[in-house]
């Protein structure tokens, strides 16, 4: 899957996470099929994860994220007809708009504020193109929640936008998971998640449908994305010269031993190399319960480069007995430090992973040559 490395995204000042993340959350909820109303939580989950893509529709969804005292409100509108999709996302505070148009095998993205536009073919596997990809992610999440420490309850039925839903709640009884409480309102007919609410100790994320119309008639122009003439339309694959590599290849590219995470419950899902004009950047993508948890990016310490005053510096903290730069934004949390001529960045874009969670990993690093077989 194509991704921007944390360092690369900051270099280019491209705010992809802010514009794409609510769209991905939105697409994850657009799952549909015809089925009878489920009675138990287990039946509800079974119906949900076995759902198929719904027919043509227009939808309007409000996405809200509150972390501490800061709240982001985004409205997402989607039109879908066969192999054609058009999505418009609006930040209600800033007025920032971003657009995605998918027709047949080509997806086009445009963000007004950054004036950034790109195209990517279906084969490149951008998550927003493939509802099944999001369905798989949701199924993995639901499967990971079904443990002895998570208690499911069917809260009853509730009518939302004139549609009858089953309200299902999952409460976490363990302090070791990524959430405290998740509640979903599932449309009995279409199996769309008409409302989602996830809570942690310091954040709340909600998405709720304000409109959903299966009887809409579209015109061809409804799916055309107009990009101003002065904006260069880029090819996403050219922007992201990344490839997956092995642990041995990472060792060869870095030319020395390096640190990796070694913690129970967290595993390496992929190793990627980002071939930038600055250096080779190796990224280890770690998952927990099949959900992306953190990324550890490694590259040689640049000449005449200090952490303080750099583009990813916000405040100085101590990490692994050395000075580290901590950066916190709406898009991600990161801790960056230098050790044995290598620069490490521990980053999470998971909304349920805090800076404190990153700090708790401080003593869970080993040299790659000490990894257990």
C-alpha cells in the first residue's frame, strides 16, 4: 500500500493525513447487504463482517474528533454509482475542502488548501478505492475486540435518519487495549454503520450519517473532479518511491546493526524503504491485534543536523537516556532521537495511541541481530 514516510510528508508540507483520514473512516462505514435483523451481538457482528457493497447511493456524514479540549468537525459527502465515486470533505472550522473522484480504474485526489493533486490507478491499492479493504480492516478490528476482556452488549434498537438500527456496544475491561468503549448503530436493512462512537481516556471519535439516499439519480458531471489549470496533477506512484524489503536488506542498506522493537503483542507487518534524494529511509510498520500501531523509521544522521530547531521538533524530552524531539499534531505523534549514528523516529498515526504510549516503549528495543528466530 502506498504511504508517505513521516519525514517525507513533513518535508513536503503535505497535510495528507488530515484530509484522507476522515475519508478513510467514512469509507470504512459504507458496507451494505440485504439481511434480516440480528438479535444477539454475535449475529450482528457476523452480519456486519459478511456484508457486501451496497447499491448506488448519496450519503452525508459528520465526522467529529475530540482530543483533550480540541475538536475537529468534518462533513463528508459521497456519491456512488457502479464503478464511479465522488467524495467531498469539508473541515467546518477552516473551510478546507478535499476531493476524491474514482472512475473505473483511476482515482484522483485534490486538496484546495495545499493545492496538491494526484492520480493513482486501482492496482496501487489506495484504501479509499476498495470497500473490501476497509471491510477487512473492520473485520480484523471486530475480531480483535472479541476477547475475554471485552464485553459486548446489544443496547436495543434506535431510529436514525428514519432507519431502524441495532445499537451494539463494546466495553474494554483491560487497560492494555487501545480503547475504553466503542458503540455502533448498524442499519438493520443495509448494514451500514449509521453512527460510530469510540472513546479513550482523552479522546472521542464519532461519525454519524445525516443523509442516506438509495433512490438518487446521478448525472455524469456528478463524478467529474475539476482541478484548476495552475495545479500540477502528479502521479502518486512517482511521488512515493517505496518498496518492501527484508530485514537482511535493511541491514545491508543501513550498513550497520540497528534497533527494532521487541514487545509481546506487537509484530512487524512490513518493512519499507523510501528512496529519497536525502537518504535511504527504512520504515518498520508494527501492528497490534492486526491494526497498525506504530512505525519506526531509521536513517543515517544527516550532516550538520540537530534535532532542536528541525522541522519535526516541537519540544525536547529525554528518551532512551538521550535528548529526543517530541512532535505532536492532529495527524500523528512522534519521538525522534539519535543513537549510534542513526536517527530513529517512532511515529503513530493511530488515533488511539498517545505520546505516553510511545514513551512506554522506551525499554522495548533490541539490536536487530539479537531478534529471536
